[in-house]
C-alpha cells in the first residue's frame, strides 16, 4: 500500500520515515521529496507498506500525529496521473 505523508518537518529524512512507519509493519520504501534546486525537503513524502492491513494501521496511528512540532497527515496515495503529451496540443 502506497501512502502519502504531508506536513513533515523539513528535518525529516527517508530513514526517519522508515523507522516511524516500521512500527506498523514492513516498509518497502520511504522517500521524502526534495526540491530540485535547493536540495531541501519539500515537506512531504511517500511510504510503501508491504500489505494493505499494515498501511491502514499506520494511517490509523500516525495521521494527525505531531512529529517535531508539526501535525503530520497520512493518507492513501493517489495514482500518478499520466502526463499530457505536449506535442499533441501545439498549433504551429
């Protein structure tokens, strides 16, 4: 189950996320999204749990929990929408 985690502290690392969510099951991956230009955290990330039951348990226990002074939000991640083909809309 892929989870979207937002309102993270800007000091939270991938390892921190993995440890935090690991309390509720096996974490396949944990990634804090970084700004391309500055290299700093954008304040959100994604965690992949092995099973739906583990993901739901993590959501139940971590959604709206205060971590490092910020109230974290945890929900099921939406699927990526396909990027539009920019070439098809050109009028020149």
